[in-house]
C-alpha cells in the first residue's frame, strides 16, 4: 500500500518557509521528535498559519479553570462529532499523555457519556457538543448547569472557544485530507522510548 500524501494541497519544504515559521516547526520537531502534519499543511498559507497558531496558543496556553487534559477532551469529543480523523488521532494522543489513560481518548471520541470521566467533565463535554452541533439553542439553563459544576464564566468561554477553534481546524483538516502522522497512533498507548543520552 502506498503512503498517501499528507494534504491534497501543496506542502512546502522547510527550506521554502519564512524564517519565523521554519523556526516554529523546528522547535516543535525538537520537542516532539517529528513535525505534526497540521503545521506543514497550514504552512501552505503563511499568514493564515500565523493567525491560527496565535489564536491556538492564546486559547490553549492561557491559565484556565480547565486542565490541559480537559481542553484535549473537548477537542477529541467535538472532533469525533465532526468526523475529523486528523484531530481525533492527534489530540487523542495528547489526551492519553496528559491524562495517563490509554483508553480514554477512544471512549471520548465515540461517546463521552460512556467514558471514564467525572460528572463535571461530562457536563463540560455536553456543553461543548451543544456548541459544536447546535450553538443557536444555547441558553441560560446551559450556563447554570455548568456553574452548578463549578465552572466560571471564563471557563465557559474557554469551552466554547476551544470548540469553535477546532470546528475550524476540523473543517480545514477534512478539506485538505490532512493525514495524521503515524507517530500519533501509538503515543500514550505504549511506553515512550527513552531519548539517548547526549555525549
């Protein structure tokens, strides 16, 4: 079986990229051991790459009442609803690592009501799925339900904004036929190989 391309659109080489984007990709490669295909795919349009990464980082790296794992739960659940292979596979890997739970991402991607999560997290994902699938029907009762689980107004903004940002990401991944890196499939499922000691 031949390897499919990572995108149906042209994918630039590192040498073709502007310095700031090449630097970002090399930084990610140093940390992860590979360059996630989402970066290479979106780098086809450098200005949009910069805008997407800036919003992603502003939202995902800010201090929040949501843990890193909970943010990934939102991405995996809503990406499953949007049938985004790339985001389910890639963010499922990140979720497994953050939560140290090899089975959790698969559960959440298919049906978060059957997943091994807390009632608070289930309420969070119920709201995220409503933002994802029926945002026009969101009302005061939805905010009260989340407040009853200890979520602040800012936390609720985070839940909705993460869902919305990855709604964009899911659609771009499907548009471009973005292929998940093979590395993602086993991350968080099997022990990671130790890095060789530097001489």
